[in-house]
C-alpha cells in the first residue's frame, strides 16, 4: 500500500506507507513531503498499484494516471511535476480511482 501526495503547484510523489511511523500523543507530526516556498500539499490518497489517481485544477483541467507510473520516493522528496499549469492556475483536488 502506498500514499500519493500532490501539491498546489502540480508536484506529485508516491511513498510507501511503511515510511510513516506511528505518531504518539503530544507529538509534533511527521513531515510527508518537501515543498518549495509558496507551495503546499493539497491532498493525499492511500492506494494500491492497480488503482489510478486523478488530479484536478481550479481551471477545470483533469489528468488521470496509474499509480504504477509514479516511482517510489522517500518522505522528504519533493516529487515530480504531474501537470503543466496555466498562469495563475492551481491544483485543487486529488482523487483515487
């Protein structure tokens, strides 16, 4: 089982669930993705290799790709560009299919 994370600027990465340790009470959280200044994580979905991911922008563009197309990266990796965004457009949603 893997986690796919997507940022507002269109960066995406797949990370194994095993890389995330269980967080105890009172903990400060766990970093899941390295993001550049002005960017933030829009969504994260847990899925298997047989499933697909759909990324949707505010402008109405949607792109679908298989989870197997993404290579596995570490928790602190920034990811790879999944979609070319038009000027002023941002990713608003990520859905597992």
